[in-house]
C-alpha cells in the first residue's frame, strides 16, 4: 500500500470544471475589452471609459493570456506544470484589479475579482498537488 497522497478522480474533474469556468469568464471579459467599442464597454463597466483605450486593451490581452494559461498547457499536454503557475498569475491579476477598484472608490464592485481569485487559488492548490491532468 502506498502512503503517498494521490488526488482523486473527483478532484481532477472538479479542477477541470473550475478551470473551464474561470477561463471562459476571462475569455468573455477579454473579448469585450478587445473587440467592443470603448463606449459600449463603458456602459457595462464605467471605469473603462475613464482609462486610456491602450490600458483597456492591455487588460483584455492579460485576461486572454491568463485564460490560455489555465487551459492550454494541460489540454495540449505540453508543460502542464504551467497551469498552476498561470493560476497564481490570475490570483495576482485579481488582487491588482481589486486594488484598482478600491482605489477608485468602487470597493462594492470587487466581488467577481474575489470569486475569481478564490477559483484560481483552488486551481493552483489542486494542480500543485500534482493532480493528474489525465487520471488513470
């Protein structure tokens, strides 16, 4: 009998579900920031109309990179160890986004950032535990 802790298939499935939910949310946010006119984005997120278009597009690219890092390394089986590192990057991104909103007096708007940070923390924890990307 092995004494090493092996993550269950249930944990593996839950991790994939959380990865897909978080990545799809980030891809949606990225597409809004990158492809919608600024005035339409500002109607949804007022801060978007008060920052430069370059900054708005930059945040869209960062969101897209974070989502890609959560999914592609594991999905393609190319350096899957990058997935938990990407998850830590998403946690840092969400902390920065929360600080940005708090600094603007928009503390009531950080709930999605907190939820996404918790999801990304769970992914990092689960994948650093060496949860197999494809369990046997």
